[in-house]
C-alpha cells in the first residue's frame, strides 16, 4: 500500500460536464462490474488533500430506476474504498455497467480496488488508454468517387 493512502482523504463530487469529459480522456480501466476513468485534478484543485469522484450510468444499464440503483451501489463502493485507496489530487468517474446491478457487493468492491490499482500503475508509467477513434478513415468526400 502506498504512503499517501494511509491518511483518509475527503471526497468531493464532480458536477460539471467538463470534469467528466476531462476524466474520460484520462486512464480508463474496465472491470466486470464497472468502468473506472481517472486523471489528475486541475491545477487549482491539486494542492488540497481531496479527491473528486463522479458517477454515471447510461440508458444501456436500464430504465431510470435501474440507473439510479446502479449509481447508489457505485456510491456505496466508492465511499468505502476511495478514501483509503484513492489518490489525492485525482478525479475518478465510476461508470455503471449492466452487471453493476446484479454483481454481489463484495465483487463490485473488489472490481473497484482492482481497477484503482491497475489505473494507478498505468498512470505511474505514464500510459493513457487509447480510445477508439472515428469509424471512418478520412474526411467525407463530396461529389462521389473519382
């Protein structure tokens, strides 16, 4: 365990779309029960001993009731694990998956711990996940083919 993990960090919620999009461009780690997106916090926040966390669930997870339940489960797992295993001056976004609803809570918590360890190791190495680009290879051509 790392030295900075011995002190319990306070959690702050990510609320703006810009913060979620910035985390999406950082390191992404997928597990059966969740997807973790993480990146360093912006400069004006980096000096404080806190980490920021956001939660999201797309309509693929289910209707509003299922999405809210999935986010509640992610919030509970994050509240238990992130203050001890997270890094100060980092932003985390937990993305619900369909399995978030049915996965036993102990397994969901283990998924989060494993994703954190892998993401932190990759950030230490300077590796950022490659995200798939656009499906087409080049700009649109006007007027048909030649």
